[in-house]
């Protein structure tokens, strides 16, 4: 008879079942793992939410900061000329989506309410409603403001209706000839 040799490097080793872990400990460990994964996931979601919220706020403030230089130039021109200039202000690195037409500028000079005279292109935000930076003229003063898309549409629609009514009234008046 040939001797039987064990294929295991340590020789004949029998697997011992080892000490049995009580079922309540296994359940407790599983609950701990589940709670830990749940808490870490919630914190990850919270951190992502905070990062996206901060990104939205920085994007809005960046848009308004980019308008600071053109607004200062426009304010200087208004102070010098006494009215809004016909040429649109230049932005460093971007362009304005809209600058007031002749009718818009004339209307702004005749009324006491705020009038949108320029806007940036719409900006996509992650958590809040998309929006844009606007330049507003009111009685010789120029300021910037962030408007959401719905605020802008409402304000712009109202302003367009008021300008149209103003133009109709102006056309009905007789000309003042010298």
C-alpha cells in the first residue's frame, strides 16, 4: 500500500468549526453596518447639496460682479450726458444679451419706476430657478439685480406693456413745433 500524503502544506489539518457567534451578535453587527452606511450616505447627500447650493450662490454673485464695471461706466455716462447712452456697455469676457432700445431708454428717462435696460444671458443653476443678471435704471441711478427666470419674465412683460402704452400716449399728443 502506498502511503497517503496530504496535499495541504501543513499536513493533515482538520477544519474546526470554531467558536459559534451568537445570533444576536450577528444581528447587532449587521444593524451597525446598515446604520453606518445609512449615516455616511446621508452625510454624502448633505455635503453634495451644500456644494451645489454654494455653487449657485457663487454663480449669481459672479454674474452681478461682472456687471459692476459696466454699471459704473454707464453711471458716469449718465452723469455726463444726463441720459442713457445709445451704445451698450462692454463686459469683460462676456456680452450682454439685451441693451435698451431708443424707446426703452426714452421711457426710462420719463418715468420714476425702475426700468430694465440690460440683461445678461440666462444662467443655469442646479438647485434654484435659473436666472440672469439685470441692469436697472431708475431716476438717473443704475443698479444691478439678480432675477429668476419667472421674475424676469413677469417684470419684462409688464415693462413691455407699459412701454407700449407710453408710446401710444406719446403718439396721440400733438407735436410741439418751434
